[in-house]
C-alpha cells in the first residue's frame, strides 16, 4: 500500500513537472522564446521581418565581432532606450552567450514587445562560422 502511494505520488509529480515546462511563447508572463543561431541565420537569409538587437557592451560589439544587421543597445541602457525599438515586429536579442539577451527579452516582454532570445549568442554564431563583422 505504501509502495503504491509513493509510486502514484512520483507519477503525479512527474506529470506536474512535465506540464510546467515551457516552449516558445509570446505571452508576457512566460519565459522568452528561444531560437538557435542556425535559425537566426535562416531568418536573415530569408529576409524575415524582425529587429536584431545586440545587448552587449560597445567594446564587445566592436572588438569581439557582431552580426552586420544588429543594432547595439547595451543591456544596461535598454530600459531608457525602448523608444528606439519597433513595436510592429519581433525583437530578436543576442549577446555573448545568451544570458544577457535572455534578461533583455524578459524586460521587453514585460513592456509588451515580442522578444526572442538567441541561445548561445555570438559564441555559438562564431563557432558555427557565420559571417561576423569586426571594428566600427
């Protein structure tokens, strides 16, 4: 009897945990949608409509390389510069590894933007051998 109860409890917890996982969503209360660098490259190649936002520091943007279509607004300035972002298309956020861009996406989603995080960031982009611009 005790074994059956524990088994049912474990199954119930497993089901609750599975139901609690999130996928790509545009809801302002969930985690940001995520895409891979391969998906971002495809979106760029297909001229899909979106705004590419790089939230790294200016030094990283110039010295470590950037995606040619990206606009730099460092994470620490983002809240004060929201007026520079379009409201009529998704904002795809990228940083070095995907952490700061995830924070940026959460901030944007709270403000009503459709925000998408690039997992792996510029580290993954460069590792994949995708085009990177250096310097000013």
